[in-house]
C-alpha cells in the first residue's frame, strides 16, 4: 500500500479537527508543541539544538546537567557560554541592561561552579555554617537592596565568579537573542532555574545532531519574545480540554463537583470546583487559587494559602460559586524552586527577592488559563474573591467581566507575618470594594494562592 507522505505529515502534525476549526492558530499550536518537546528534553537532562540562520545553538539546562554531559559538551572544543536571566545577572552584580546575557565560561569549570552561578543548588538554613551558601554578602545585597542591613546575615565568601572568563560585551544579534530567551523560557516551563549551558555549532553539524538523536528546533518557531516582561502565551479555549468530572463532597461544602481541565500542549492539569448552585442571572462568585502543596496539603505556617483555600470554599458554600485550583506551584516556579526560595528567605530575603535571586520574575503565573476555564464553564460575569489586582486584570483581558472584588484574608502567625507583609507592600488590596473602582496598578504577587 502506497503512503501519501505529504498527507501523512499533515495529519500527524496536528489534530484534524483543530486544523479545520482553527487553521489560523496553526503557528501558535505548532510553537506550543515544539515548546513542550523542548522543555521535556531539558527537564530530562538532554541537550537541545535551537536552529539559527547560520547554524545551531546547542543548550543544556544547568538544573539537570550532569558531569558526563558536561564532559561531552566540553569535548566538542567550542567555547562554552552560561546563559542567565536578567534577574539572576542582577543578583550576581554582572549586568543591569534588563536582558538575558551570555557569560563566557572558563575552560575546565566544574559542574558545581556552574550550578552555583545558576543558583541551581540546595539552599538550607544550615548552609551558612557549612560554608555552602550560594554567593556572598555583596551578591545577596544586590538581590535584596536595603534588606540585608536589617537581617544581620553575612553568608560566607564564594569563588564562583572565578569560573567566568568574561561577560559578553557586545549585544547579540536579534536572532541569537531570541534563541537565548527561548532556551530560558523552556527552562521556566520545565520548572527549572532559568540557566543553560550553550555553545554554537555550524550548519555542518546538522547530520551529527540527527545521528545523536538531539531534538532540533528552529528558535524562531517557538515564538518567544525578547522582552523580559513579556507575558506567557495566553491559553486559548481551544487549547484547554475538559477531560473528566465527578461529584466530590468536601468537608466544608458537601455539594461539589470537580471538573478537570488539561492543557492540550503540555501536561498541566487544572481543577474547577463547582460549589453548590451558582446564582442564576447574577455574577458568579469565583476564587482563583494557585496550588500550594506545602500550605494546602501539609498545613505549612510559612504562607496563608491553606487558610485562604478553606475560607474560600466555606464562603462559596454559602452562595454557590466556582473555585479554580490552578497548577501554579510557587507562583509557577515549581515546588523545587519554592523550597530553594524558602532557604533564601531563611537567610534574609523576602519571597519576591528570593524568586529574583533564583532568576525568576516576581510572579511567573499566567492567569489566562483561568479565563479559559471560566469561558468553558459558561461563566462570563463574576465576583472575584481576591486581594490581587493582577488577577482581575488578567481575567478581563481574557473576556471575563469582573463586576466586583470580594476580599479574602488568611491567618497571620509568627512564621508567615513577613510573607503577608511583603504581599501588602507589593500592592495588594484591603477591605471591600468594587473592582471597577480599584487602582489600575497590578499586584506583583499573591503568594502561592
């Protein structure tokens, strides 16, 4: 039987129904598929080749880099570079341009030095005594200006910067800069610290890369933007699939139904909890809650996420409503990086400064997925239980009419007092007010919840 290879390629490249109903979204869907494959390679500790006009940028995530792969990359004989985000560079005191940059790595640099530069190491309260803190007092001071003076924390000196030959002095070409941002973005999507080891290969290496089964992706096809403040790609209704549902009685709300949504181009799963009977013909009370394993499941006292979750369910049980439980652990940095941030907080940084120290923005979450879930459920006019104006703005951008904001507060204790104070300083609301009357400024964080 003869196979029509062109037809086979078209069918395998995407869902036939998607191709018929959303042909205009093909570039975005292709980019999402390639990004999912790319982040999987980096997460599994495998190298990834990003195609440029004149060759390849071979990258490996420092967070999953092992000594054998480092040795193989070094043996290629090409200069190695360490790509870091603008936030991590600022913490190291190496660059203030607000852009990702490449650092030339000195020959023979061991893996431990690269991990230290990338902050891809375990950080604990006892690291100071062991001499293993990830930097020096000047480095932490740059990450948290004006904060360390009040903490009394002075970490031991580090010689990690000796691993760097120099920082690249000239700005890269636009294409290469796009490839840098693409690599760091893939790390973030894999919940890895945004840091990659990279080297340039000529176009003649294409056959060798294929033989070595290295995934090769054209950097331009990923559709990433070079601005460090660029939001994550919006989750469209067609890319979010409703998978299953079932009635699940909860301790605080016996009449509940759980609906699971899955992102079509990734492995993230989000849960809609339909509490009671939402009001008919009136705005539906809604709460967005980012997953927090430590607070929601373990009852951690370091945040107010658990109490906020319980109070939200109890309030929705009174009137009916929807709680969206979003897979956004650690403000979308992931559980591993949240624990790293906890270690840094024990050394004097607050929750936002710790994330920047690790190379992340103060909030990496994408709330457009919540708007897509509400649209799929048929709820377009809502009352939002939140203290975070960023959530209001994101839902409105996604087509949801937020007609009122309802405050929701957690419990303050000696362990989370500074965390809650940091959120307030970041611009969170207090009291009851109409969403339309709130200031336009967006909050920078809402903890994990």
